[in-house]
C-alpha cells in the first residue's frame, strides 16, 4: 500500500476502534436512538461541507435506491444495534465481536459475488473465528436469554449488516466519489433514525453534559464523516479484502480504551476469544494476490 493508503488504514483502525468507548460515554445520558440520530446529523453536516469544497461528480437518480440500501445496512441498522448492545456488553467485547465482519463477508461472497472457493486455510480461519465467538459468549450458553446475550447477538447482527453492505457497495457504487458515497447513504440513514426517534421517543432531549457533546462530535465528525470518506477512498485504492483488514485493530484499541478509561475487566475469555477471532480473520484474508489492481480484486471477489 502507498503511504496515503497506510495513513487511511491506521486512521480508521484507531478512530473506529475508539468508537465503542465514545458510545459508552454517550449512553450515560442519552438513549441509543437519540444519540445515534445526533451523531448522524453532525456527520451529514460535515459531509455537505466536504461536498461543497470538493465538488465531485454527482450521482444519478438511479443511485437513490443504492444509497437507501446502504443507509440502512451500512449505517442505521448497525449503528443502532451496536449502540443498543453497549448498554449490556462492555466496549471491549463489542469491539471484538464487531471484528467478525470480514468472516461474514467471506461467507456471503461465496454466494453473491464471484469469489474463490473456500479453501482449507479459509475454512480453518472461519472455524477459529467461530470458536472465538463461542469463547466470548460461553458464560451465556445453556442459560436463559439474558441482556448480555442479547447484546452479544446485537453486535454480531451489526457485523452481518456491515458485510451485506460492503458486498452491495462493491457492485453498485464503486464508481462514485467517496464523499458522494458517504453523503448519499448518510442522508437516508438520517431519515431512518430520526423517523424512529420521533416515532418511538417523541421530541428528543438534547444532552447537557460536555462529555456527551464531545462524544457526539467525535463520532459524527472523526468517525462517521471523515472516517467514511477515507474508508471508501481506501476501498478504491486497495480493494475490499485488504480494506476489511482494518478491523484487526478494533479489538486492540477497543479493549485497551475500555480497560483504561472505563475500568472494564480483562479476563481470559476476552484474551482467548479475541485472539481466536483476530487469527481467524487473518487466515481468511491471508491468501491475497498483491499484484492485483483494486478493480481486479472487485471482479474476482
């Protein structure tokens, strides 16, 4: 990867890995719906400003349906699921479970895109990742459906939603400028989340605590606005398989921040389960031909 691509990669790993901490902070005062809606509004404002300054080629009306799908499956649904789930699981566990997205992506790619067949190394990687999830949720197996178990299922469902979105995006919106891709889906995500917020909670209450506003601004500007633009830029430069490797950094950043700032416990299940998931994702994505161009990777995957 070029120096510019490495900058994007590291930025996304660190900033997106820290989102789980900021979500925990925001949930101290706001509900998941209101917090997510405010975050998306800040992001949309930033993306509109970027669009005005960069003046990229605008999409056609036919892309509206594409942005609607991505707005739901790449932003609204996973954001809400993760934010809700963090009421019941630690930020570190949420970061680890969210790193399963590349495993789901590889499985779905076998069905919906022209990808390589599942090889023995990839099968072993999937088994390792699945074993890691089992280790993390072991305390909840065989018992009643507790809030913690629902929280774990919620993060895994969000990872699946991200996987559906990236497969859809690689086929439908790859030719658009990153800021256009980000703005289009964010617009429909705002409509969806604000509609749910007003419908289910009525008029939202604005936060009073400075830390809550800081969480909203960080997530809206650094993570969602700038992060999404850099993500689609990286997708164009190195292809989807290598772009998803950024999730390797989520557990490391998320767990460290959760332990340091939220005094979350660090037991053997977090270490073992996280290690298995990360190693599984690494094995699944290890067989990459680095001589391929991003376009060739898209076509082959």
